[in-house]
C-alpha cells in the first residue's frame, strides 16, 4: 500500500472515529495539538488501521509519533 493510500485511509478513520473534519487532517497535522487526540485516541486510531496491516504493530514504534506523517511512515512498511 502506498503512503498516499495509507494517508487517505487514516483520514477516513479519523473522520469516522473522532469526527475530525477531513480538511483539517493533513500530513503536517500534529496528533495531540492540532487534532486534539489523546493517548487512548491514538491507540483507537491504530486499531482502526489494523485491517490494512500485514504485520503486528509494536507499540514501541509509536512512542515518537507526533504528526500524521509520522503515523503514515510507520504504517507503510507494515502494509507489505
């Protein structure tokens, strides 16, 4: 799956799950400051993305995640 497709799926998940307007979700959006997600929301976001992943998610990978781009970069290798 390409990074563009992952980004689109992530936008859809954030809009559906957290009612965030899709135009507010950019690659530069900061998860906590701009999108107002908390740590539980971040876990829920990853759970929503699990159907698109071919590998297990290691929670340690997400400790340094701050932006939507960070999430896309981490998820992309897990879709192969």
